[in-house]
C-alpha cells in the first residue's frame, strides 16, 4: 500500500462515516446524521495494515498489535488515582516472537 492509497482509504472511510448505517423502509429522506461516525478504529486497522506491508517478508518474527492493552501489574507504575496498576492502550505496538 502506498502512502497515497493509505490517505485515500482514510478519506473514503471518513466520507462514508457521514452516512446513516440504517435506512428506514418508508422514507430515508427523513433521516440525516448531524455528525460523522467515529472512524478511529478503522484508521488504526488501516494503519496497522500499512505498517505490516512495510515490514520485510523475511521478518517473520515481527508482530503488529492494534489497540493492545498493556498492563504494568507487579510494578510501581500506577494510574492517576494511585490505586490501580497503570494500563496503556497505544493505537499500535510492535513486538517480536521469541
């Protein structure tokens, strides 16, 4: 996937996000969205795909994780309240199998 194709795909998804997901059988002219659906998860998936295609085929041990929960249980890292272990959810993370 090229950078241009990546941007084009995001733009297409964004434009479609403005459409209602369901249309009434009697008259869809009565139904309009005021705001777009969120496309953040779709964009994360597309970016993960873009990154995966950039990884060399010989790098079979590389894995790309989309929106993974990363917990810091058993460490001193805590959330803002200081009561629970820190939990992070990056949009994308990479790791290797060992």
